[in-house]
């Protein structure tokens, strides 16, 4: 069956940026110019189409990624607007996993900011081709070419300047289009139209210089262009666009646009750039996965003729609708009121309805096809990261990697009525958000929740009250400390119990060795156990190996120093013994836990604390106080640089001393500074902190 819009004219794209760079305002203009909405909303007033949650409207920030579909000329754009705050990085991670291209939005005043770097390298990790849009050219301190240089130095990008601004700040009037060799002038009182004119005389030399650089940059990678350039023959806009597209899809260049979304300048040309330079689903490589039956690699081409394969990248509980599962389809087609197989859960699911999404509004679809993004109602077992596929031809696609939460608090219900609902409510929130963890402390019986930061925690508690009508008391935020070993050690334990009848017998010998700590944000980060069976012979029957692994994993949940989870260890089973009658899974599980604890005590364990990457933007007169305060919090200053009229201070600091930092920074700088931080890595705590944690 043919889709309404061909796949070659489909673009699955996302908007990524630092907070306040103008993503949602840009998305609002895109929806307006494509005819999806007929009245412009405002972020500050809480009236934008994509920020539909009450918390988003009140705070003026994007909290959850929102999807929509719109149409520009003869192209279909499946668009995802992502959050810019690091606390909601899971939304960016899951979106980039399923997108084919992205628009990186940069503030012309702030340039490349902290979260700009984070999302940029997330996109690079998933090989997502990007174009750049330098926004807010009308703002005081706007610096187009300064932002370009920051892209080179901080993003290691190869920017290709396609436009240069006509004027800046309050005199930003339009754009010189270097490809088409024309000027675009915007009228102050006309949102829909612009004037095309020859390049202004005072910009002719500059435009000629930058078009020459554009051609030279492309000619270095394109033999045909190089020959025409050397022969001094004319190079047409069509030739340039073809070369730009080819190199953008390979990730070798970064086409750069500029404008002011708030002032309605530059959006139409940006939309043209999306269609001209970002890939269709057909231009992405075939998706690869593992056949769960044969355990061999397989791939699916982007075609309706292939067997169905799709990845669930987000689930959401919607009032009056129930559980929504967002899917990116990679091959085949899926019909409403049909059945589909979940390869991860090994369950057959019923597809009650298929929906096209516009923020929190929905349109029913009869069928979805390869390369599309849609939502499904009716899935009972499916969670984020699961693969839906044909049961006869199963495939498991790579799951989405999420960072681990670093802030933990105890939570308890205020009333008996709340107590009955809180467990269900927390489970629902955790199902939606993979960076929100819930566990019960085995010693105290307290419920502990873990989040990515203080803002993330505030939003989740607010959702408990609004959506689930649950009031809760929250403890003081605590750091998610961890433990690990510093040297290889072996441990051995026997668990023997006689009760008069059938007894219990398990004997296990283990070796533990430390694994190199990687960055928390690294996609290969694993907090769980790396286990290897090195045992020779069959002293322990094969059916008990999984119990040994399970017992080891349970023992790692509570370290010997401060009772913190143990991470970054490789555990090897060396040997042991069994009893033909008394051995059981339970006995080996207990013996394994005892053997692990024996080895762990000998391995010189240490306590680790999360280290945050922090960036502070402050007026120059407060720089001394800001640096002094950060040093007092055990911070390390890595760099300072001029950022418009401010100074950017970058460095690293432990999370614990940063609780309440927003209030302190406002006090130091009279409310004129801002900061952002994100988890970077784990490091060993100083001796003074270690002693307090062990006593605690």
C-alpha cells in the first residue's frame, strides 16, 4: 500500500538545544508557517502548542518531548521538540535514537552553551545528520560569527555558512542567501511574506568572500565541483545544494542558517534547508538487530515489503485514553485492530488504535508504514526500548541507553488514603521515565526515589499531586553514592543447613576485579554486574549458575562501607561444589552472596561520588565571588571565556555541595547569573567525606 507522502519526501527530525535557545518558539513558528496552527502561542504566556503539560506552561520550559506532523511544500515533517534542561536528558536521548535528522538551535548571544554540547554529542553518538540555526539575531550582544567559531572549537564541527545576517540586534533586517546569491528582507508588519532583492551594496564584498569560502569548502570534498572551480566555470545553486546534501548526510559538514524566531525571521528558509539537506528514512542505513531465536545479526530495510519491525521509544499515560506507546517503524506496516509480537517480553500484543500525534491531540490512523512515527493504544506488556516485530520473523533492536539518576530522597505518603495510591502512582511515573527509579530500603522500609536533579524531582512530585491526587512528604535530597573495589580479590563461602528433612547446600568460589570507570553519560555505562563463568568441569551443575549470578547481584546492592550499591566490577565464578540431594537455587544464591562479601572485604573498597560538569554565566564584576564560592564547594575551574557581555566559568564539582546552589548563586550575583550542570563521572570521595559516610 502506498503512503500519502512518499518516504523520499518524509523527514523525521528533532529540535535540540540548550535551555532558552528558542526551540519551542522556533517549533511554534514552524507549525504556523506550515499551516498546522493558525495562531501563534507564546512560551512566557504558556500558550504554545507543544508545551501542553501544566508544569511546562507555568515554568515556561519544555519538560517532555512532544511530537507532531506538519507539511511544508510537498514534504511531510515528523517533528519532535525536545527539552533543553539537563534534568530531562532522557527525553533527548530517546528522541535522537529514532530520528533521522536534527536542527541544532543556538542562541546568537550565548553561543554554544553547556547543554548545547551535551545534546550535540548525543546526536553524534547516534549518527544523526544536523543543520544549525543561530537564533535570536535581534538580541543585544548577538554575535553570528562568534557563535560559528564556538561551533568549531567546542563542538568540533565543520560549519558551512549558507547565510550571513543583514544587520544585528535591533537592526537585524534580513539574510543574505549565499547559495542563491540574493538578499531576503523581512517586513516588520508582515509575518507571512518577505522581499527578495539584490545583495545590498555594503555587503557585496562580504557575501562574495563567504560564497567563495562555501564553494572551496565543498570543492575539497567533491571532485566535480573542484574541477569547475579550477576551470573558473559557474557553479549553480542546484550544484551547491546537491553537494551540501551529500556531505551533510555523511556528517562531514554542518550547514548554518540564522534568524530570529520570535521576530518571524528566517523560518521559511530553515524549513527549505530541512527538506534540502536532511535525510529521508530511505537514506538511512538498514536497521540492524539480533534474531532472538538464532542469536545472529539481522537487518531490515526501510520498506513496507519487509517484515514489521519498530522500536517503542516512549510510553505515556494519558487521561481518558490510557497508556500511549510511541513507536518508530523501521520496516513493514502495521494495521489498527491487529496483533503484533513484543520480541523482548515474548508476548503477543493487541493494537487497539493507531494515532498520529500533535502534542496532546490525536488523529486515528488505519495503518502505519515503514519510516513513520506514531502512537499505539492497547499495549499491556510493552515498555520503553522494546521491539515490536513479526512473531514468525522476530528481531530485537538495540535498546535505548539512559543515564543513571544521581539525586535520591525518601518519600512517604501524608495520609492513609495516599498510602494506598502512592505505590501505584510511583510505578506509573517510573514506567514513563527511565531516569526515575523507585526502590524500598530493605533495612528501613523507606521508599527511596532517585532522579536526575532537583528540578526533575520537583516536577515529579508536582505530577504526583496533580495527576494522581497523592500528597507526599519528601526527605532531604541525598547524593547517590556508590562503592567499588580497587584490586582483585577472591572469596569463598559454603551455605549448609540441616532441618531434619531435605537440607540446603551450596559452595561457591568467586573472584572480583575492578573495571575502569567511564563517564556516567557514556552509552556503554553499566551500573550492573559483569559476570563470567570461569569454572572448569561440572562441580556446580549448570542449572545453578543463574542463581549464583542472582545472589552476587543482590549482594552488590549493598556495599560494606556505607551500604551503597557496588558498581564497575567483573565477577568470575572459579569453582565450588554441590550436593546431589541438598543443593538448590536458594542455597547457591545465598552462598554466592556470602562469597562476594568475603571477596569484597579483601578488595580495598572505596566510596564514589557523582561529579557534575557545571557552567556558570555571570557578569564580569561577580566573577571573583562566583569562582571563590565554587572553590569552597570543592569545585575545579577548567576554563573561563567571554560570552557576549558576560563571562562563562566552566568546571567540575561534586554533587553534594551543589544542593541549593541556585539560591546561593542568585544571592552572590544579585540574580544576574545563571548556571547549568550535568552528571559527568564518579570519583573517589576525600578521606574526610568518607569518614562521615561510613559513620552515617
